[in-house]
C-alpha cells in the first residue's frame, strides 16, 4: 500500500480547505433556486420571529415581524414598534412609543438599502458563497464564514436553513463582528405573493411627529 508522505498530505488538506472557503466554495445546487426566488424580482411576503443575543451587554431580545418585497425597491418591513416602507421613490421610517408616532421621510435614492431589513437576504445571497453545513430530511443548511476581519465589515458568519423542496429560506442565523447573534425564523412565506399596491405606501397617523428630509 502506498502511503502519502507527511508534506503532500498537509498540502492536500490545506488545498482542500482553500477550495471550500470564501468564494472558492462549491455551493449546493439548491442555492441557484434560492437566489432566483430572493432576487428581488418576484413579490415576497413572509412573517418572522427574531431573537437577538447582545453579547457585550449580555442581553437577549425577541421580536416578531413582517416583510413584503416587490421589484423596483418596493418594500414594507415591520418589526415590533418600527416600520420601514418604500414605494420605490419615497421612504418612510416610523417608530411608535405608546400613542406617540415619529415618522422620518426621505427620498429612496438617499438611503443605503444594502443592509436594510428589506434587502438583507438579497445582499447576503449576492455577496457571499455558501458551503454545505448539513442536510437532514427536507432541510438543507448552508454556511458562510469570514476568512479574515477585512472580508466583511458587517458579519462574521451566516447560516441559512432552506426547505430543500421549495427553496424557501426557513431560518437565517447571523453573527456580526462584535459577536452578537441574530436568529430569524420565517413563517408563512409566499413566493410569488399577491400584494396590494398601497401596501408600499405609509399612511401617516393623525398627530404624528413628522420630519421630512426630502427638501
């Protein structure tokens, strides 16, 4: 039996690790379906539970939310007492504290949507290459990890849990650079979704405090 010497064996291990990290990772075939579904071209409606572990503050937080997306940078994201709405041209950001509502209005062109709740899935799918973490039953888990602190300014690691049959994302787990953990659990996802046009407009409540920054 021929046995590899120590140096060639180490070289093979290093080369294999190199091929399975970062942009060189061979993705599972399901990722092609996932990217097509979450490209922003098809209307999406989903609800979700979000659990956050703030590592530095040693504090945990849980919220529920809803997300609707359509082409043309149209979205409605609701999380707890906060709402973010955009019709493609105008952007509303609203927060409620009891009976008090504060609304900020901006031009959509003036905001960075790359890490916005409405675009975070699309951003991660477009930016990172995912490797297979686990496949069990009808669930496929894929993972991305930063190879260096400079590789991503936002996150250190991401795990997606995907329904293997539909390609729908069932869960999103994110670890940011500070070690904070965000765990999204998506429910009642509809792709394509039938969304009324006015869902991407924000009706400002009477008596709300409004800051219009479009001027």
